[in-house]
C-alpha cells in the first residue's frame, strides 16, 4: 500500500502533464497572446509579480556564468524543434503539392468505387454522356471544356542511377491545356497529335534520367522523344504527358479513358453537375471537385507523416526534458544560498517558482528559435519524392511555414515548462535554515 500511493500520484501527474501539453499545443496564438499580456500585467502591478521580476533579472544576469549548462538546454531543445519542424514540413509540402492541383471550378469524374485515376476505366459512351452535361462550360464554338484522360504507370531509371522508378504517363488531348490554365510549357513545345512525343514535368525531369528536351526514352517497348518541359506548381509536375490516342494504342487501352476533367460554368454548378450524372442510368460514376479529390488523395500520407513527426519529436522531447531538469536542478542547488536569502528577507515562494520557470522557458525559447531557423535554412525548399496513388512517384518540396515554426516554438516552451516546473517547486520549498547552513 505504501508503494501504491506514490505510483498513483506519479500516474496522476503524468496524466495532468499530458493534458496540459495537448491543450497547450492546440491553443491558438491570440489566446496565448492574451495569457502573456495578463502575465505581464501581473508582474508589473502586483507585489508578487515585481518580486518575480527581480529574481528573474538576477537569474538571467548570471546565465553567462553558467553558459555550458545553459547550452545543454538550448541545444537539446533546438534538436527537438529542428527534427519536428523538418518532418512536419515534409507533410506540409506533400499536402500543398497534391492539393494545389485542384480548385472548386473544375470537376473530376471517375468510375464508381475508384479511389484513384489508375484504378478507373470509363468507356467512350460514358465519356460522351459526361461531356453533354449542361453544367460544363463551353468554348466559343460550343464545345465542352472537358478533357478525357488516360493514366498509366511507366518505368524509367532514376536520376540517382540506383534503380528504376515509376512515373505517371498521362494521355491527353488539346482541351487538357484549357482545363488547366496554370500549366505552362517553359521549354520546347507541346507534343504533336499522333506522334510518340512527350512533354515532361519539371519534377519528373529532376527524378528520372533522360528527360531533357531532344532526348529519347523507352516506354512500353517503344521509343518516345522528349519535346517539351512544363511547370504547374503542383503534383502534375511529376508526370509526363503525351497524345491520348498514342498512349492508348501503346498500352492497348482501346477507346477507354481513366477520368474526365471538366471546367464547370462556375463553382456553384458542381452540385447540379453531380446530380446530372447521378440521374443518368447509363453512368456508374463518381464526381468531385478537383480540390476535394486531390485533398483526399493527400490526406492519408499527410496524416502518416505528421504522426511520425509527432512521435519522433515526443521521444526526443523526453530526452530534452530530462536535460532541462538536470540543468535546472543543478542551477537551483548552486543558487540555494541566494534563494534562501531572498526568502529570508520576505520574498514569497511564488516569485521564486515563477523566476526559475521564466529562466527555463527563456532558454527553451532560444532553443526553439534556433531549431526553427536551422530547419528553415536546411529543409525549406528541399526536394523529395514519395509514392502517390500507391504506384507512381510524386516530387515535392519541404515547406517550412510560419505556422510550423510557431508550432515548434510552442513545443519548445512546453518542454521548458515541464523541465523547469520541478526544479522551481524544489527552490520554493527548500528550507531556508538548511540552505543557509549548507552554504
């Protein structure tokens, strides 16, 4: 029974700290700013607050004398924040790259039950019925702004030369460029209809060998010429485009296509477009806005990457917390006589607690800022690739955003709070007579 009570108290303390950390990380910045303003007012206009400010000033002024121990806290927390922000930047970069390909004014239609384009097959009759939907915008000649496209996976040698990788080969027609006005050819030209010519994305060109303009590659036992390079600022840059009829004959797909991209009359027309397709008994298809579709495509991997980042960051944070605990306990022990003297002349325990906590959180903030800066310098814009749609590779850049830097700083302050809490309580409860006698 005597061992059970300390164990229960320890478990309760861990639960309280876990709840605190969860709530702290989830708090929006305006709320935290409000807390900071209230705390500053407390320090400025109350007796305990002014005492806490005085003790804090003394402790900060002696940091130079404890540079080695203080550096342990700063470097440890910087490592946690740097790794955490880098991993979250990978998730954010992937999410932005995939979801940037969509908007609310363009719809994508797949066969019913298909999770991705590579798994979808639409017949020519279905495509014709989809293109007749009145909600689709028309050009000046009355033709629907809809692009029936074929998607296959092709293998090419990677740029690092180690092995082959999978790249998306998209068969399109002339209206594909109209449906995606953000896509621009930046080198060479567009492929000619009926010829084995490729226009490759900038991301695919970085990932795979032999995709420079003027070179030839082998796809589907045929030789293709690279005639152009395009950029779009989204996941399409990891693809290669060619004439749909040529891709279909090479890979023996007949007249079928994988998807239809349709430019709607306006964003509000999507519900009507979806209802039109659902009311046609010939069609067993599913429609979504491209924003919604690509958002769903990015969600699973984004969640996995964020979970990995938080788990790795949490494990590293435990080590940083112990480092902060060790440093601050040593600091309290070294300043035992000073703290005891302050308490003997009338300083309360609360100002001492606040002073030690502020000192620790200042070191944590410095570590968080250092870690965030290193993550931004090293990883922001770093190019990586991963599987997209379960088959083809997608090239994307790490995105170290202000929101991620703020999240890393909150983690740093949380580590500093926990690392300084117990040493602060120790300093406030240290018997004055024992501390003065030991000194």
